[in-house]
C-alpha cells in the first residue's frame, strides 16, 4: 500500500492548542493558527522577532517573574537537550487594540528541544495552554470568593513548586561539581610507563547526576611489569564517586601484593562487600609481562579489553569473565587467562559508556569499537584515544560517563 504524502507544515498549523517554534536564541520562526489567534498576533508580528520583544512583561507588575522564568526554562531546554515543563505561570498580555491596557493571563507552558543532524538543539517547541478561565472559574452564590481563594492557592503552590525545582537544580549542580572534583583528584595522568606510551581519558556524562562511577588505574609491578585496570560503580553522583574512590584505592593496593589479576579481584570482591554502594561494580584488570610478551587478565562483569594487533585484527580478552563484585551470595575464586602479544600492539581498556547504547545489543558496540581501532591503529595513544571518543560517543553527548586507557605494547 502506498503511503500518503503528509504536509507536515500544514499539520503543524492545524495542531490544536498554542504551539510556536523558536531558535535557540529565542527568536520566533513559526507559530500555529491557534497560537496566533489566542495570542492576538499576526504571523508577520511574530516571525524573526525575539520572544520578549513581541510579548514584553507587564510594567505594572514589578514583582512578576514570568519573563525570567520563561527564558530560564527555554535556555535549560537548549543547554540540556531535554524537555522542560514549567509550573503554572502568570504572564499578562497587552491589548493590541488598546495600548497600555494589560490583560491578566495564566499559562501552563512546556518547552521541548528539537535536535538537528549534528545532535545539537536546532529549535525549541514552545507549547502553552491557557488556564485563565479555569483560574477565574465562578460557581453560583459566593462563587467569586471561592474562586479567588482557589486562584490564590493555585498560584501560590505553583510558585512554591517552581522555587523548590530551582533549589533542586542548584543542589544537583553543586553535587555534580563536588563529584567531578573528587573524580579529577582520583584520576590523575598516568605515571611513568617506561618506553611504552599511554593515554587516559575520562568523559563525564551529560546531565546533572550521571557522573562519577568510572575509574582507571595503572600500577607498576615488581620486575618492571605493569597492571592496568578500569572499573565502573553502579549508580551516579557523589555517592558513586565516594565508592569509586574506595574501590580504586583497594584494587591498587591489592595489585601490588597479588600473584595475579584473579587474586587481586578476589581481594577486591571481599572488600566490596563492606563498602556501601559497591555491590555489582564491574572491573577488569590486566597484568602485563613485558619480558614474556603476555597479558594476564581477569574480568568481573566488565566489557572485555581489546588487543589491537599490528595487522589491524582485534582480539577481545573475554576468556576470564565472572560476575560483578559482591554479586554472588558467597565469596568464590575468580578465573584468569593469558594472551600473548607482539611489539607495537595496542591494549585498550574502557567502560561501557564507550560502547553501549540503549537500543543496541552490546555486540554492535563491540563491532563499532573494533572497526574504529583497526582504522586508527597506527596513531599514537593520545591521538588514538581522541579518535575513539570522536567515533564512538554520540554527537549529542554521552549519557553515561566513560573512562578509557590506551597503551602501546
């Protein structure tokens, strides 16, 4: 059956309710018929003009905050790429036929972003529902008094809700700053790795709370070996950052005295059972023997490290995978496996933010990683790390934090 042609411009104009489109600079680019009719403006009076030039705030209401709150909501939608629903809002409209006469109006606005091909916000959908008549509803004898009480209560509660939301946003922003500061302190640049170049990267997730569960570490071993590890704490925010710091330090200490990566993870598993928020943490650690040209590894529920051979083939180290930390009801020994390597190979460890997408199987992400590694394998670790992030993270920003280590063997 042939699909009918749909004129979406006409559909937009016929939408019920007031809907307008604005640029990220808050300039009108279109409005549907209901918006023009109910706002009392023509299309020519809107298009190409700044929103608050078309609808200035009532100068007779100096305490009104409608313009400030509307602007803040729209700019949040632009900054976060997420829909922003506002509380009940009073915003008076000047009568175009009688300048200087302002009519009291109440609105329920929603601002939603429209993403362009580059993943950035290209437009804002500004939908408003007028609730003035509801606020002013009358109902028989004594109704005027009851309606005014209802109006006052609704408006007061809406303003209180808006203030609570603002305080929550401020608190979340502060928590993010503290968590990022802790993350930066716990994830310094790599120490000396001899003649072997290494690069590390950490990319926090977009949003206020999706941050600070991932870590990386490079530890020198006796006999000039090197241990490389990455981990990912379940959860986000400051609590995850604190758990991450404890687990990273514990694994770093265990690695220095363990006989191999499996023993190091066994010790970390025991420790994780006493750390709040550490349950189901995933981690992988590798012990590199330069003289023997081998990598010994053990994985606790984490995506497998990738070994890139000089000819461009990619091997995922997935033969020693076990459940995440503290996931079993009782402690058990963990497996480890060994993989030989040749000089000029590259070892890449990463967290799931690099490869996982909600709508994809994990194998799709691993295939995408392998393709990018093969394509960029001849680059030095610093350049390769940047190329991987550019190839694999979404243009609109990663929704999960990402840690990455690239080591030339």
